[in-house]
């Protein structure tokens, strides 16, 4: 699904912004065509960001500081497990973790991730 938005001329010129999705009119205005479709890669990025946000909220609730580097245990399944595993380095860095371990046992904190319940523990 593509949506077109008209944007009034400010300090833009065709040499500053060149793309097949940007067109300029003779009056100096330009329009940008945005593809608002959410593909699997974009959805995965959003889930990873939301997961890190929830982990960081739990860190704060437990009184951890940025100097603390706990291990995160994660119980997830299916597509969500695959997304978290594929992005584990990003999550470890973004959530200030020492390590992230995937386990099969339920953990102490449940998170709702895209209508999937996963459980985590910060150790």
C-alpha cells in the first residue's frame, strides 16, 4: 500500500533529495511516495525493539543500573524464538546484558509479544 503526501517547499531542492519516490513540481513543491506496507523484516525489527523495551523496564523495576550486566533467560517458541535468536547480539547490546540464554522452562516474568506470551528471567 502506497500513500502520497504533498509537502510544501521549504529548503529542499532536487539535488538534496533525489529518489524515484520524490517528484518536484514546477511550483517548487515536491511529493514523496511512502510504502507503508509492513513486511516481515520490519515486523521483526519492531518486535526486537519492543522486547528490549520490556527487558529494560524489568531491569529498572529490579533496580539494576547501566553498570549491571545480567544474564537473560528466555522461554519462547515458534517464529518469535527465531526472531529473538537471530537478533540476540542486538538485544544483548541494547538491553545491556552479559548473555541471553534460551531455555524450555517457564521463567518468572511473562511478556506479551505480538499476542504471544514468552517468559523471561533476569539473573
